[in-house]
């Protein structure tokens, strides 16, 4: 890790002090995960089938023409045409795959006045007792001097989530364990309008976490229409995986959250199996950094404050194009995107014990 570059980022985007991070995470109780040792759930033949399928479907994430990535490699500032088109892509893609779509619409004060925002939630089996949540923010930052795209921040993570849903659709439809369901959350308003503060940032995550703390998701209510009482949606979230700043050539990831350090270790073991079989080009999980050694302010904060375990997959150090107009298609690496797609497909298939 480039410590000089990282130190600049520490100043720029509010990396917490280690002590503050530990203090917050010490308050968390470790939840029981459905599949804490998922790295070896799939045998070698199953991983080979996943890799073969991912390779055949790699065009979905093609930087120039991919049906899931190319449409979101546009400016996505709140209310813009690209923002609306991204919403449509998310809802259309997941709706066609049988996900129940919920909108968390709200208006919030910002330094630019009151702004309407919308989180998008897609749940495959809303009646399931537990959730594996994949999350990313979908809007892009307002940057002076031009139209900021945010290819790594977070067009690629959004496209990857859609790729997981589409690529594993047949397997998920045949899932026999109805106790846990895949749920996807696309946050609005992650970026600050002016300068990052506790009130000018993560608007959508703060709103949804507060709502889910006290209420079920509307899709859950609809699926359990005969129930007289509904648990808050947060009680159903077993694990959240938040993805950000993915797709740059120098991507590396670390165990940023202590309560999910073992999950990160399992993910590292899984990617090593993929790399040993030459299905991916290199390793991306940095196991040398101690768990919780650094934390980054992002959409996960309101959830870990409410005792939700989060695996935070954000590149450390940040891509060099972070928050610059150069964070566009030219900044992306096709091999990294393909590798991370297979890693995450394999993770979801393993964690959910899909019959590959």
C-alpha cells in the first residue's frame, strides 16, 4: 500500500482514527452468520462452472458496450437524465428477474436547499427471514468544472450488483433455502454537495437505516400480508456488503470492519482458490492490514451504528482518479472488473449455498 497516497486520502475523505473506529465497533455484537465458512462450500467443478459462465457473460460489463455497465458510465447527478436512466436500468433489470422493488423516496435539506432523493431496494424473496444485502450508491458527485461520471464511484459497483443478479438468476430461482434471501440496495445521496460532514453526506443511507430500524420494507409487508405484526427490516439483515470505488487498475481491499473480519478472511480464501485455478488474474484482498486498522466514512455508517455487520469493499488506497473528472471509462481496467465480478458471483453463490 502506498502510505503517502493513503495519507493524503486520510486528510481528504475522513478516514477515522483507529481508536475511534475501535470504540464504535466494540459496541457491536457479532451476529451469527448462516454460512461463516463459505470459502470451501463450492467444489472445484462448481467454481469452474461459475468461471465459465462468467466468462461467457463478461460482455455485460464491457466498458464500451456492456448492457449493464456502459449505460451507467454517464454523469448521474441527482435529477439528471443519467440519474433517471440509471434508476430505470436498476428497476427494469431486477424487476424482470423477479425481484420485488421498493422505493424509499424522501426530501431532505442540503446546502443546496431541499432535494428529493430515492433509495431503491430490490428483494428476491421478501418473505424470507434473513437477508444477504449487496449495496452501492448510484448517484454521482457534483464536481466544479465539468460533468463528473464516477466510473469507479460507483458506476462499476452498481453494474456488478446487476451482473450478480442476472448471472446467478437461474441458480437463485432454484434456491431451496428460503430462510435467507438476496436483497440489493442502491443508495441515493452518498456524496456531499459541498464538503463532507455528518450532515452533508450519506443522505440515503441515513434515511433508510432510520426507517428500517422501526419499519419493515414495503415489499416484506406485501409478501407477508397475512401477518398481524412485522419485524423491522433491520432485524432481517444478516450481512450487508457495501461496494465502492471498484474497477481501477490498482484496486485492493482490506478488512475494514472488525465484526466481519472473518467474512473477509473467507472471501480471501475463496479468491485464492479462483486465482490458483487461473480464473482470475491476481489477488485483491489485502490480508496484511490488521482488521479495523482504518475505517472510511461511507454508506455503511448508519447501519453499523445499528448493529448491522457490514463487509465494506472499498479500494484502499483510493483510485488516483477519485473525485476528479478523470474518473471515467478511461480509468477502468477490464481485467479488474471481470475478476471482481467472478469473485462476487462466487461469494454470493457460496454464501447462499446455491446449487451450481
